């Protein structure tokens, strides 16, 4: 007797995908509406696509150069037709959410083929959708590397089934998402050499992927930026050149392990593999394509790269889940004694379900209500936005930037505030990535006479993350209110909009 009908399981998986998509599309749209996303990276990507449509190819003021000199992500070109028809940033959020959700399908297909009628056929797709890295990548921002998750899942699924044409097609899609996917392609070639018959394909992918990665980092990206690849600095302790870094890796292993075996990185690995009950390690060969992303993150000195709440696990996720399914298949084949098998499977199920519940608690307690609650501050901010002319040059705080990104001249405050027609400030924005800049620039602005006040934030103290102390701000506020060089046009509780006297006609 079958434990589960595959048709019923597929319907449930499809419903999980639909619910995930609708729910997180709602969260992402509300996140923007409530000013809980940021210039980095939502506003940044929106602005560079808009600039490209205006003829300023892949340019962003945040970087100050063509962004292909930062990351090689031509996948964004696919969004140009949709921007042409006015769909804008919301289309980015929805597309990313749908693509990530669809990754549950190849996980289900592989589980169905390898685990047959096991309840894990349903549990693995659900575990993927509620995996903390999957959830975080979905709502923390629009990232091109996140678009590679499902193509890599599909590519590996077809590779496991010896269907090489769709494998290469989906791998090509993933390669367009970010330059480091070339290393994943190379290690997929290594997997083919180890486990599959077409050795020519494997060696071609291995050599071609490595060559493409070197060309991307040494030629293409520096061509667009004019200098070396920015992110080498995250590995500076390994050496000042690629050759020196490789020498360090192979000749000073204890020195390297000293940088890897730290608490945060060990917890990162636990967070990656505990939700699949460490089953991935029972099929280690299926983790070969994950080696580049794991190495990038574990060798880095940049802490975001070994955190579950960032985009950096993206290229690891597909292989964590596919290897876990293969690992469980091996386990079921190895354990013959029924009672022992049942005890082990029960422990695995409980571990996975515990992690599912933990992920939901993490999201709902940490983010959901903050991202979806329309506060008086949000209403004030939404009332402010229509007052800003579409062609005005703006220096805005990061959480307002995504609402104003469709213009030629927009900067994250305080950059170029002297050149701005408007300055948009609020006290809801975290100081990151500008910690240390905010207070001195505000003080300088109060001494200058070129801005007339349109909207005022009076700071009652409701916002706990305000970077300026209440008493200190109150002194500045009183000075501005008494200053005859500032004209009060409208006053609200939460926001400050300054207009340069040079911008009278805008």
C-alpha cells in the first residue's frame, strides 16, 4: 500500500509554491511601501536598469561606474522590455520570488524518483521553501545571484538524469546571473568526470569554467571598472595576487584553517546543513559543485559572506538539497533492519520539522510585522514622495532611495548633497552603510543657508533606531525653526525634506 499518492503530493507541492509566492510577493511589496528596503540593493538594481533603458548602460551613481565592473550579471538585460512598459521595481521583486519558489519542483522531482513513496518526497520541497537562507534571500533584497538558484537546481537535476541538453541550457542561464557561477560550472565538470560517462563534456566544463572565471575577473570586469576586481580585498590575508593566494592555500594550510575554523563560520555550516539533518554528507560527491561557493564564503574576511541572512549562500542551496536527497537514498539502501530504519527516519523528520518551525518563528518574529505594518511614519513618508519632482536631483536616505530611483541624479545621503535640488531625510533609516557620516553632515547642513524646509521630522522618540539622540536633535530642530533662512512650507512628525534655493523652479 502506498504511503502517499504522488499526484496528491505534487498538488501539495504546487500549493506550497503558490502560497510561498503570494505570501512573499506581498511581503516584498509591503517591505518597499513601509520603507524597510534599501538603496543597496533594491534601489541600486532598479536605478541601473532604468539608466540602461535611458542609454546609460548599466550605470549606477552608487558605484559611480558601469556596474558590470562590480559584478558580471547580464541577466538584468532580460528586464529591460518590462521596464520599457513601465513595470518597474515591483516586477523585479515578484520575478525573483516566483523563480525561487519554482526551485521546489526539481527538488520534488528528484525526491519522487529516488525516495519513491516516502513522506520525504513532500518534506524536502517544503524544507527548501522554508529554509532560512531561501527565506532570507527572498525578502532581503533583489539579487542577481538569487536568480541562479532555480536554474542551478534544474541543471543539476537534469545532469543527475543524464539529460545533457537541458542541463547545459539551465547552466547557461545561471552563468548569466553572476561571474562566480563560472566556478560552479567548472566543478560541475569535475562532478561529471568523477560520476558520469561523457568525459569530454566534463573536461570541457572544468577547463572552460575555470577559464571563463579568470577572464571575467582579470579582463572583463576590470575593463568596465578601470581597476582590479573589487572583492579581492576580502581575501587579502591570503596574498596580494592570485598566485600568492593560491600559494598560501596550498603551502600554509594551518594558517588558512585558523581563518576558517572560527565560531561564526562553524555556525554558518551548521545552519546550512542542519535543516536537512546533515544528510548531504552521505552523498559527498553531489556537494562538489558547492565547493566554490562554500570556499568563497568560508575563506572570506567579510562577515556577511558567512551569514545565513544574506544572499551569499545562493549558489550553495541547490546542492545542499539535492545531495541531501541522494544521501537519504543511500541511507535507506544501507539500513536493512526495519526498526532501526524507522528510528533514524523519525529523528531526521523531527530535525527537519524543527528547523521548519524555527525558520517560521525567525521570520514572523523578526520581520513580518515590521515589514507589513503601516505606521503613521509610513503614511507621512508616502505623503512626502509626490512632492518631489521627477527630474529633481536628490540626495536621499537609503530607505527612501528605492522610491525615487528612476532619475538621472540620485545619491545616498550625504553624497553630493551640495549638488542636490532636494535632500530627503528621515529617522527611520538604519545608519548602515553610512555609520559615522550622518551626524556631522546634519550639523553642517544646519549651518548652511541654501536649503528651505518643506517637511519636518519633529522626533517624538517613537523610533528606537534613530541615529541621532532625541535631546541633541531637539536642539537642532529648535535652531532650524528659529532660523529666518528656512521657510516652513509643511510640517509632519517623521520626515524632513529640504529644498535648495537653487531649485526654485523645480
